[in-house]
């Protein structure tokens, strides 16, 4: 077992581009530090362990939760956030290399939301500072860290639980495929045919699940996935960049809405989660998302705590005070 001091540098300097970049102990460490920092903040601790450092927060796609939670996380850590939009960086005909090599002279960490996972990987390859994926078309690792934190807070544990993901095989499904087994959570994914998760995410998820000893099933059957689940998760059927497919997707996803009937197949008291933005009447019934089992607002709040912990760890801070 690692002591606090030995464990402090485990994530220092590392990129988080997918949850496949993390080991189970790394995920545990993010969740533990997030809980410590959350409790310390609530108790009035205003330590700013990253005072004097800076973070670039690059958004090539829209965002509300991710942008605000990262900016506030930076502020609470004393880390200066510099927000850049699509008109500012990784655009204007400049090469990725030029932008990255200049950016890293100003900042200590680059957080980026963009379309292609390959762009984030190219930036990370060049950058000498850590790069954190704040959502791509393929993955949303920060969201799933916050989701795991939320489940643990509500249920009291993670290992051995069953999570059902019902809906589009998108960036959330791809990320849960790795995040669930890393946390010891069994996962059942149900998508319509033709909307399955990425083969690469499935391969990685199966590899992690085999070593963690967790179950991982993929099907086209929402009822089968939901049966006995402790947590039921869904996401929009039309992700950013797919707006032109909205009507076609509404038809393709018929039968995949998370309804009270579907929730009744899950464990009594099962949680409902959604990363938001949500579309009532599409991927979820209003009575489910606005019902007593829904923990979506806690989930959104935990973006702040999970990301604050992740920023701390990649910048070498392993405890509340640094
Ligand atoms: N869940 C999430 O990432 O929300 P935003 O798109 O608003 O950042
Ligand atoms: N799958 C959604 C998640 C939004 C946070 C999207 O990519 O638009």
C-alpha cells in the first residue's frame, strides 16, 4: 500500500485523453482526492495549492457545465484559467504544433473540448504539459469520473454494482466502457443496431473488465440491460455535430427511452443519471429525469470536484493543501 507521500506523484505530468490512460488506482485516487477537497471546501478550507500556475481551457464545441466547472475548479485551486474558443486556437490556419508549443510556454496544463480524438492526441504528443480531454466525439473522461464520484456518494460503494447504459453508443458509452471496469462496476450497454459504441472502446473495456473481473455486456435490448441495475444512465440521442441526423435518430432510437417501466426493471431505488443537456420526451421520460431517483444535479456539481482533483493530481498536488 502506498503512503500519502509515495502516492502523490502518481498522476503528475500525465495526459488524460481517455479513461484507458488511467489504472484502477488512479481512478481511486481522483475520487478520494475529490471527496477530500469537496469536504474541505464545505468546511471552509480555502487553500489554493496551485497559486501562480495557469490552465488553458480550449472549447472548439459549445459547453456550459464543463466550461463553468473547469473555470471554477481552477479558481478554487488558485490556477489561472484562460478560456479560448474556436476562433482563437487550433484554427486560423496555424499548425497544431505551433499553437501547442506556444501555449505550453504560457500554461501548465491544456484542457480541450473538440471534435476529433486524433486532434487531442496530436496536441498531447507535442505538449510537454499535461493534456486533459474535456470531451471529443469519441470520449468524455471527466464526465465519467464525476459520475463514478456521484454513484459512490449515493450508494456508498462502487465495486460489484451494475450500471446500465441505454441509448446511443456515443462518447459517454465509449467512456463508461472503460470507466466502469476500472471502478469494479459491472456494465450492460444497450443501443439500437447501427449505433453501437466504438470497437476500440469495446476492446479496451473488455480488456479492463477481464483483468478487473467485472461483467460487460453489449446488446440491443434495453430491458435486459436495465434488469437488476443499480444505476441507469442515458445521454442525448443527437450529440454535438450530429444535429442534421436528429429526425432520423428519433426513429432509430424508438424503444430506447428511459421510461418508468424501464426503471421498474432495475433494482429498487436504482439511480437515474444523465450528463446533460437532456431532452425530456426523447432519451428520457420527464417523470424519470425529474423523479426522486434522478441525481443529475449532484452529478453536474461533481464535475467541479472531480476535475479539481484531476487538475491537482496531474499538476503534482496530492492533498487538499498541496
Ligand atoms: N455534460 C457536459 O459536458 O455538459 P456541457 O456540454 O454543458 O459542458
Ligand atoms: N454525447 C453528448 C454529450 C454532451 C455533454 C455530446 O457529445 O453532445
